[in-house]
C-alpha cells in the first residue's frame, strides 16, 4: 500500500510538494505519531496488539484525534462492513471508508490523491463532478 501511495505522490502533479508516508505496526505506534502531527491518516479499525498494556484500536485513535483537536483527514480501511459500526466514524472527520476487498488499493490511492489535491489548493479534481 505504501508503495502505491509513494508512486502517486512522486507523480508530476505533486512536484514541488513534500509529503511524508509512515506506517505503523500497532495502535500504540500510530498514537505516538498522531500526538505530534499528521495530515492524512489511513487507519484500520482492527489493529494488532502491541504487547504494551491495553490494545489500542482504530476507534481509540480516532477518539484521541478528536480529543487533541488535530486537524487531519482520516481514511478508514476495514474488513468490517457493518454499516452501523462504520457510520460512527463519519462524524470524526473521516473523509472516506475503504473496504478491504480486491479493489482496496485502487480506491485508497484515489482517495489519497483527492485529499492531496485539495491540500495543495486544486479546485478541479479529475474524475469528480
């Protein structure tokens, strides 16, 4: 996934802009980074245990972002397709939901592209009406 997004931001459209991509193995690692700053967060609802006390899940990180009033765009990726559970996130500055399926990478890269274009001030986004 990181390689696909890296290829996107290395395209000529984003020449002259700097974007950093980081990935984390656990919720604890992600939470530490969110405490500093992040522009776009791609997060799974279910995160692996870290072995450091309570297991931190995607919802915990979203709550922390809200509590710290971080200004970031959030994309939720999950195999969870229960609409009631997923709809909880849309009040938390979530810009999109990407289900884990065979089209996940393409959908995710497109959503990141749209968010990056908006961040650099592009008013006309290809493929959107």
